[in-house]
């Protein structure tokens, strides 16, 4: 009788632990599922892609890699100005909480074509 009780307690404990582990795993998946991630390259006076389109309310993650020299990315209207060192990737995360079209540009002088290094963030309603 004592053995049955102990086995029942252990079984309930194992089931409870499995349920808790599953709940925390699902919560982690939900948190990352709402992020729109874009891989960008900054090189040769160009951003690729140079147009990013998201919906208002989405969380945005930009992974910006500079391949040829130091660059920067400044997004007007979002108070973002991030330096990207040559050969490195900068991660920029922000909520797209304002609708409209916002220019982004290189914020680190990178040579004669620096002024042409631009793009657009389009945040749709």
C-alpha cells in the first residue's frame, strides 16, 4: 500500500514537471514569434535591402552587417543611430509604433557616395 502511494506521488510530480516545462517553452516561442527580423548589408554606399516594410505595432529586429568599412544607420523619427563596424553585425530592435515612411541613412562618413546611402522604413497601419 505504501509503495502504491509513493509511486502515485512520484508520477504526479513527473507529470507536473512536464506540464510546467511545456508551458515555459510555449511562452518562449510566443515571445519571439512576434518579431519581424531583417538581415541587412551596408556596403558600397548602399543598404540591401533598402526598403523595409512592417505593420504598425510589430517589433522589428534589424541585423545590419557592414562588409567594406565602418557605416552607421540612422532612422529618422525613431531616434535610432547605430554605428556598424567593418566586418561586424549590429542588432537593432524597436517597436514600429509610428505609421508612415521614415528615411534611414548612413550616419558615418564612408566616402564620396556617402550622401546616396539611404533607404526607407515603411510602417503601415
